[in-house]
C-alpha cells in the first residue's frame, strides 16, 4: 500500500474566509483564479483546476498511490485575525470531511486549527477527532508568534491526550522580507523557518514534557539532520540551551517522523540513515509536483524491500490508524 502523507487541497469556502482577512495574507480575486498576497513579500495564484479532487485521484492512480492524507498548505487559518481563525479552520475541515466521506478508501484528513486562540483550537481538535480526522497541522509560526509560546502548550497537551499526531508544514517566514529576492523564500526560506520551529519545540522542552506526542516533520527533516552535530555540540559541549532538555537535541529529533518530500535521492538516503526505516513516511506535496517522480525516488533507494514497504505505507498506516 502507498499512503501519501503530504497532499493538499484549498477549499473555496476557505477562500471566502481568507478574503475577509483585514491584513496580509489576503486574497485578490481575478476571474476564475485568486491571488494570495503576503503584502509585498510573496504572492501566488490559486487555480481551481489545480486542486480538483478528481485530478488528484487521477494522479494518484497514475502513480499507484492508494490513500492521500489531505491538508491545506498556505496560508493557514492561524495566520488570520482571531475572529476569523475558527471560521477558516472549520471551512477547511468541513471540506476535507466531505471529500473523505465521498471517497473513504482514497482520502483521510489532517485538520487545521485556530492556533491563535488556544481554547478554540482545543474545541476544534475535539470536533475533528470525533469526525475521524487522523492528525492536525502545525505551521512554522502562529500568526507571527513562535510555536513554543507558553500559551500554546495546552494545545500540545490535548493533542497528546487524544493521540492525534501533529504534522508540521512551512509557511512564509516572518522574516520573508529579507529573502524575497530570487524566489529564495520558496527555494530555502520555508524549510529553514520550519526547521527553526521544530528546534524550538525541542529546545523549549515541549517534546520532553509531552513524550507521547507524535510529530511529523516534512521534507526529510528540513535542515536539522544536517545541522544536528553542531546543535548537539552547542548544547552538550558548550552547555547552551540546556535549561529545558535532559538529552541531546538529536535524541528528540530521531524520535520524530520525516516525510520523503525531496527531489534528491542523496537527501532521502541521508534521512534514512538518520531516523531509520521506521520513521520515514512517503509524501509528494501534490499538486505542486510530478507524483510519479517521488514514487520513483523511493523505488530507486538502495534499501530492502521490507524497508521500502514501511516507507511507502506501513509506517503511515500505524501512525495515523489507517490499517
């Protein structure tokens, strides 16, 4: 079985909520497409046909993908004003639930939360758990606030108690102005910012205080696996940032799942060596990619067939309860 752990939709009902946001990110409507703008930092187009679920199913069939875990990429509802955050999250989650109900053997859901209002985030988490969602999304910052801010910890605690995995995803960095030239936000900034977010969860002690919290880091761990030696040296040799952790950061990092959304066979092999065959989850980042190419990279990896089966689907089936 092949389970795609990173596959995106962008519901029209969410576009309607996003259009009401009083500050960037915002929507500019133009005919049959909409333009998302982060002020003068970043813009991108939303085209209905790109997110068409029939197209997604067709692409899945062509690549031999059995199940896609659906989520919304960016901008997430945690970037909206507090009074719109819950409406945005519910619009996304209701749309995903409709698709899962219509295609129960092909789709499963990852829910968005209004993280900027922790009490409402917990309420929505309970609702989507009852609806059968398999996990929740966390983005690299929450409306500009760091993911380890103390008032978000009850949300992590509740996700742990409900046994809902948290799947991380980049969003446009708060410091995007500094790297907006040459498309560097998309090329590198998204992954770097998401890596900072995960490092915050580690160094703040959130993962130590919630040891049963399951976390998925996309794009083969961002830059953290490659910086792990330096990070451990900072904490274990120089004694920096040790106030909230009892083990080297690499220990926490190796207990996190990575998805395989990377066009580099070398990066996939490095991630495989870093976290092992039990912690890698197949993903594509559809609809932004050629899905068969990402299937082909897993097939090309110099690993055992048993390891390949775990990466393609067995690990995700166990983590998200898709058995």
